């Protein structure tokens, strides 16, 4: 059926670097006697798969890259970036990657062993933009999809909790379709404290909750802005709610038309982009 629709060209031109780590030298992995399907990355490495995720990682000069396993078609598609990075891809067939990643993984014929990007702090992101904040959202598909929306609608960053958030690799990266290397990600130990800090900086903190009386559409939205969403089922935690300036819901056609967190994030980010106002 093919891979996900790529992000608009305007969001693919310049990758974001999480911090400013020095590029590490290319390292050749020692061949495992059991073959490439059974090799595992070292502890300081992450696996990225899927054409868009790997393409964005290769295009990000501050993403360390170490080894690439790809089919002939994937190698041809990524050829210029592979050459620019000085990588010598290991030629594989799809079944090799199926054995490595699992038969249900949509790898699109390519796996990249890379280094993690250095995370950033709230001080490192655009203080006047729109932040997306996720309160203990653990599903990597949802976080990846929300990250993709953050890139598409020009969000200045994504805030996640260090605990109860998925790894910034693998399924999340595939679902983000390249946005992992485009959008700044801030990992915080205490979300309530981070929201309090944003409030002190004059950021309007809007929490999305299905039971809220006010709708997002009738709420005055100003920047800087933080859109705060909770995990499906439990929603926003109590302390997170208390740190929000307002609680809003997205109006839907019926009470049964509930939205998952990634869909809600996309709608909220789009609405914020349509109604830019400075505080």
C-alpha cells in the first residue's frame, strides 16, 4: 500500500537539531555470526526504520549515524543522503528486516542504527510560538502522529514527561514520518513544574478535556501558547489541570464522537495556527 504521505516540503527543508552534539565518527559494526537479522544496537544507539524517518535522520547533520541496512530499492531512493553521510549500506532483503524487527513492522526496506538526539530545555525553544504538551501519553503511534502534526502546523516544540513516554525511536519515529528530526522535544521530570514555569513566562496554558464547558473554538487564543493533552482514558492528571489557565473541549457532532489524542492534537494545532494572536 506504500508508506505515509510525506510532510509538506516547507517542513522538510531544514532539520531541527536537539541541542548541539558533535557528530560522532562513523563506526562499522562487527559482524554477528548469526547474521544481520539477529544483531542488536548498542545501548547508546537507537533503531529508526521507515523511509521518511530514516531520510529525515540522514538529512539532520546533528543526528549521529552508524550503520544502515537497506534493500536495493531503499538504497537507491536514499542514495544521495547515504553518500553524503559516507555510509556503506548493508544490502538486505525484506525478510531479513522482518526477522530483525518483527513480521508486522512496516520498515519499508530500511533500518538505520543511529545515535539519539540530545534533548533540549524550555530555554532552547521559541518562546513566542505554540507548544504541544503531552501528559503521560504512552502509545508511540499517538505520540508519533502528534509529533507529525506539530511539524505540519509549525509548532515550536513538543513537551513530554521523561517517564511514561515512549522511546524516541522505532515505532514513534515511523509514525512521526520524519518529524522526530524536525521538531524540538523537551523531556521534563515534573510536568506540573514545567507548566508552572511556562506560566511564569507568560505562556497561555490550555488543557483539552472532553468534559470542559468551554469549547476551543469559542476561546480566545493568544501566543505564546501551550496546548496540553492527556492520555486516552485517564486524560489530564489533576495537578496538570490545576496548572492550566483554561480547560477546553473540541466541539464534535455528538457526545459519541470522541477523539483520540493524536487527532485532538492535530485539530488544536490547526485551530491555533488559524487564530494567531499575540498576548
